């Protein structure tokens, strides 16, 4: 019997031939694949090197301070104040053409300056500053608690977790609410490994842009609101009508738009949800509204009694620079 006719031998020869052909194909592709990997590695290395240099430059720029405030904060403040001064020279002409866009442009600049000031203060102290002293929050919380204790005495103990008292007007929250306090970060947050204090050195562009966006949005309601006040309380009001304007402004406009501001900051600036909005409103709304009623009535009396009509909105927005700086610090120090 001939051994070469063994079918197993024939199969083994076919397998060997197939292996050799496969080895030939793979050997032909070794050099191109290695070249591709080498090119890819070099490209990744260059990209990482560039990212590292940019990151180092950014950190060095952020760490360079003048009077404990970074060069970036000073630069943005200088640019925005310069634009504001330049805009005041053309405001009157711009206002006669289009009141809405003149007011919108003014608000964008003023709100931008306000948030830069607020972030510069946090950078100076390297911590988040709440401008309302604790004893004011405690007194406000105690008053609210005393009022609500008579109306909510029939509710169960679970409702105590949601009553408006304790620090910043809220009691200890549940574990779910505590988990909401960890933000996921906004689109313009930096990824540099700063410490907790050094994090306040970083300029938050997303917060700044959102704050200017809120100023632009509010201008769509400021212009018609002042028209309504001027229409119902005559063009040249007496002091009684001035007080009527102030009361109307503070009792209708301010509470509503303060609530909408915290709603906007919760959903847009911080990416929160309905639960975080409820907690934020409980913590900061009432005490902030109380400060609003301290600051704005006198400012609006001056505005309505002295300022010409075309300067009422700019005057209100100019006073609002400090108020919005306060509001930005108040909101950021209580972000959830």
C-alpha cells in the first residue's frame, strides 16, 4: 500500500500549504501595519505634547496674580469696562434707533462686569463668598418657621425635611438631596487638578456667559415694563406717583424675576433639575428677596423721580452692577 495515498497525509500537506500562504500574506502586511502604528503613535505624542504645553501655559497664566487676582480676571475686567465706557458715548444715538437692542447691549456689558467682579472677589479670597451674613439668614429662617409652624402643624414628620428654616432657610436635606449637591460640571469647566482653594482662581467662562445671557434676556421685559409704568403713572409723576411706581415695581416685577433668575441659574448654569430648584428656592430665595427690598426701593425712587425716561433703564442697570455682583456671589455660593 502506497503511503503517499494516505488521505491524512494529503490533508496535512494542504494545511501546511495553507499556513504558508497565510504566513506570506501576513508577512506582506507587517511593514504597512507597523508604519501605520508608528505614525499614529507619533501623532498622538505630538497632540499630547501640544496639550501639555497649552495646559502649562494656562496654569501659569492663571497662577500669575496682581493683588491676589489673576491676570485673566484683570484682563477681562479691563476689556469689558473699556467696552462699557465706549458704548456710553453712542448709547443716546443707539437708543433713539432701537430701545430694545440698546438696552440689551447695555445689559450684556453691565452683567458681564458684575460677574467678573464677583469671580474676582472669590479669586481674591480663594473661596466662595456668600454676601448675606449668617445671622440674617437665621433671623429670616426663624420668622418663616414661626409663621409656618401654625399652618403646618397637622403635617407629618416627613414634611419637616422640606420646611423653610435652618441654614439659608432649609433644614437638613435627605440623602437624595445631598447627592444633588455634587455638580457634574459645566461645558466650560477646566480639568486641571487644582486644589479646593485653587479652584476659585479659575475663571468660570460658562457662568460668565450665562450671566450675560440672562441680562440680554431680561432686557426684553425691562423695556416694555418701564413703558407700562410710565403709561399708567403719567410722564411727569409727583412723589405720590413715584411711590406707586416703586411699589408696583417691587411687588410685581422683582419677586417674579428673582424667582426666574434662580430657575435659570439652576437649569442652565448648573444643569440641575426640579429637585435642585426646590432646594435652591428654599435656601436663598426669601433672604435674597429681603435684600432686594432693602436696596432697590430707594434706587427706584431716585430713578423715577430724577432720571429722564431714556436713562431710566441704564440707571437701573448701572445700580444693578453691584446688585448683580451680589446676586452672582449669592447664587454661586449656594449652587447645588
